[in-house]
C-alpha cells in the first residue's frame, strides 16, 4: 500500500541508530505520497546494502498537470529530449543549491547531462506524468543509520527540489527556466530537421555560418570562452537549409564523396573534424556546435594497436599474409595499427556506415598511403596491404564518403572531390588549386569482395563474476566490464557520456539474453537492440530496475563494443556485396 510522507518520516526516525541494513524497510511500501507543497509520489526502487555500496535508487513521479510545463514542449520526441535534458539540469542545480554539503554520504544526485542532448533514463515524461530518477547515499554514522538526517533529506529537501526544479508555475526563486527549456527543445528539433535535409541536398555534413568550434580543453567539451573565430563558409561551398520555424540558415555543405581537410599545424584541421565527429548529436544552446550536423551513420576511424579482431574479412584492404595465410576470416588478439584500422572500417561498413571520418594524426601511415618509390621498392606481390587511398574512390562510388584530415602528404589531393584549407580557423576552398597541383587519379583496384555475415556464438558473453550470476558495469566513458572481461573503448571517440557506456554494458547482457543465439548476424543483432530501445525506451535493457543513469547509443557503438570483446566467437556465412 502507498504510505504518506509522514509515514516515511516516522519510519526513518524509528530506524535511527539501527544497523544500516534496516534501511531495506524503505522499499517495503509501494511508494510514499507527498502532498505539500506540490503532490508527488516517491518510490524507493533499490536500497544500498551498506554506506559504501552503490547509492540507493529513488524515483519521484508527479502529475504533468501539476508542473505547469507548456504542452508544446511535449510535441514530438526531439522536443521531449530537449525538455528532459533541461529538467535534469534544473534538478542538478537545485540539488547543489538546496542540500547542505555534509560529505559524500548524505547526497542526492541525478545523472548530469553534458553538452550533447541525449535521450536519458533519468527524466521521463508522457502525456500525464513526469518521473525523475535520483540516487541517494543514505546517511550513516559508520554502519549505523542516521535516521533524522535521512528524514531531513527525503522529507524536507526532496520536496524543496521538486518545488524549485519541476514546477514551472511557481513564482518564487526557482531553478527551472521555461525559456531555457524551450531553447533546448528547439535546438534538438532543429538539429534533427537539419540532419534530415542532408540527403536531399546530397550532403554528408553541414557547418552553419557563425558556429564556434574550439573547445575549452582536450578534457573539457565546453566552448572556448574567448577569442574564438566564428565559422564563415567559402562562397563556393555555401548552401542554405531550413530550421524548424522555416527560417533559412546558411553554411558550408560537405558533399558526398571525398573531402580532404588540409592546412598548417594549429590552424584548426582537427578541431573541424572533432566537431564533425560529434555532429551526430544535438548540442545545447550556446555550445557553438548547435548547427554542426553530420550524417547519422558517420563513424570515426583510427588505428588501435593491440586490439582484438575476430572473424573479420579484411581482404578489401589486406591480402594473403606470408605463408599463404588468408585474411577473409581474420582473427588476432594483438592487431597492428594498419590491421586494426582496416578492421574498424570493415566493421563499420557491416552496419551500413555511409561516412568515414579519419585524422592522419591517429591513423596508421602504412594503411593510409604508399608513395611511388615505396611501391617500386616493395612490389605489390610482396605487400599485402592495399592502402586506403586505393579504395577511397571505390567506396565513394558505392555510397561511402570520407572526410579526412591530411597535412603531411599530397596523395589524397588527387582523389578528393573537395579540398578545404584551414587558415587560422577560417575555411578556404582550395579544390581547384589542389587539382592543378595533383591531377585527379583513380587507382586500379580489384572489385570489392562480398561481406560475409558474421554470426556471434552464444558463448561469446559470460556475464558471471565471482558469486554474481550477472555483472555488467562501466568504468567511465571508455571501459565496459562484463563478467570477467574488460573491454577498452578508448578508440570510440563518438561516445561522450558514461551513461552511454553503462547502457552499452546493459545492452550486451540484453543481446546475450534475447538475440545472440548462433543464427543471427552481428549487424542484425545490434540494429535490432537499438530499434527495440528506441521503441520501448532505455528501460527495455533492464526492465523493472528503473535505472536513472542510462543514455542512448547507436548501433555502431554497440557493435564496436561487441567486436572488442576478447571472448567473442564468430562464424561466417556468405553475405551481400561490400
């Protein structure tokens, strides 16, 4: 039965001084009804076992009619994504302002969003109800309950947070800014609408005039505060798209094919590519990249020494190895830079990637180019690697574009359709001059081979760890641990949030339980999981848990995580042409 807020306060006072495990009584009631100052219901979904365990999980739900939120913010999934981002921000700000800092063991918290507007599980809204999921480190003295502090936290501070962060009609000092919510919703829907226009304009990316691309630092994704140069499109590359309100917006359109970004060191080449790499996401107002838009299937590719590769057909790029070893079902626990980069491209193509993003700084040189003298010294029959430059045009003709940064070699000028020079962070179209210097070339290559269907075996994933039957966790943004396996995701530079990584960990378990049966290929499994999450929400990954720390991911990152699992087992069957 549902208890009242007064019942909760009485329970917490009664538990004062008892063993910490007695907090488990909080989860015995099916919610606590709060009436003042605004009605909401509190659910305790999980109680931590001791003060040093992972925090308890709380969920508060209130009627949407109570919030006073404008109904237009609920119109469509894009707007709702922006709305939920803003509400999570508001709750985080209210927590910081209203809860006294007494150390790490008395804290409420919410999954804090960053610069990208992602679907998150921490705030959920529908036509009738708003639900917010929090974590709470319940107060303790050693391993004894501090019940009075817990009552203050849940029965006084929590209603104040609801009042300050979730009630738009409240006319006192508040952490909820409806204008900011509207701006976030508009940013999300504009980004999605601009992305939809890429295909009809034959583009793979768009950088709006006025965008500001430099970031605060390599570990801080916020915009650089001062003296940044606004993007101004070269006239030859300028296109016009439409925002959601019908207003025109101009900027640089990067067309399908091969685009080379050149320029001197420190002039903004990699900064541009970094912005395009994250152009798969909507960004918050004021970020500077709100209208930097990239094909949603874009995949950033880099060399990754020592990664594991399992059952990948590398014959597109790497022919038979010494001693007649085939590469059409290549497996290695310790791939080289060139081999790992070839594998990353082939794995992306399996998932129907239409745009490859490559920076020479993080690429394997012997995979990217081979100059004429080296071709003479090491003849083709002695070199198994077909450099990417020999395949780039062929891939473009089959619908897979490339944007690459190159500053040390002119080789790609001959295959590039567009060449952009970055000069003090200003783009210049130098395509004509580049083609004068290096006439367009077309490398003779064999036809692209068929891509086999790669079928992961059911025993690829073993989620057991010690006494736990199922263990799947994330360590920051770039590590997944499932069972006893540690999966390094440092090369997945389009992951931006640890909540995405936590969702990927749960998605591996979900795929293991529902889809990896020894008959379905890896691409189909990953696409199906993502489709089911989009249809049913992130809760589909772990039903009944009400996790508030998950965020959306793409099929490409799920496949990349599975492909880096060192216990992966792959069978191959004939597939479609590459």
